[in-house]
C-alpha cells in the first residue's frame, strides 16, 4: 500500500494530510466554534479597539487550526483562550499599547491629561451663549423644530407628532430655522419671518 502525502502550508509533507484536515475541521466545528460567544465577550472586554475584534477572532482561529494540524489539544477551551491571550499580548507589545490597568498612576505615563484649559472653557461658554441668543431670535415654531431635531435628536415624524403638524411642515421649519441660524451665527443675511 502506498501512503498518500500532501504538502502543507509550511511546505512540509504530512502523511494523509486530507484525513488530518477532515479531523481538524470536525474538531474545530465540534469543540471551538461553540466557544465563539464567550471568546468574543473575552476579546471585547480585554481589547480597547472594538473595530479589531473580528480580525482578532479570525487570527485566533487560524492559530488554533495551525496548531491543531500538528496535534489536537486535549482540551479546546483552555487552548483557545491561551491562544487569545497570547495574541492580545503580542498585539499590545507590537503597538506599544499599555493597558490602563497596568499603570496605577497616570503621572507615571508622562502623558498630559487632555482637559480643556480655562481659555477653551471660556470660548466654549461664549459659543453656547451665541447659539442660545441665535436660537432665541428664531420664530417660535422654527426654534421648536430645530431644538427637537438637533438637540433632542427626534426624527421628523416624531417632531410632527409632537408639534401637531405634517412632516413636510417640519421640513420647512427646519430648513428656515437652520438657514436663519447660519445667517445669525456666520453673518449671512437671513429672513427670520418676524421682527426681533
């Protein structure tokens, strides 16, 4: 009988690699995939870049499968989570990321705290006063529509229901209000629809 050999990803040859691939695939589906929910929870809890979570999961799966081709682990769960932990450590080191829990004192990081200084606070307060004064100059219905949309975050349908008008009228009030606000705040002439 001739033994089948097949070339692996690393260029080495393995006897009966197709059978091993089937075994690894069956093991992966049976033992590793059911752990996905807790693996994702673990990654979300331990990695601050939420946009990287899916990529991390895939890289963990690749590492787990590559190791399983060499030898199936006795217990899948500890193996998967050890792999995940090692990957997170490697990524943190590569990105020179220091988890905040590792530093007891922020001063030890030598990083300035990003709190606004008194000048930025004064400028922000002045901008809020200007915005409030501009809102006060709008016609009552336009002001109400703008506040409900831009400050309260309501949809046009919700604004229409609250104000007792149609969505088309809400759109008109919003357009007029925003145009008038731009004129007041940025010096462009705007028709406010009433005399101040």
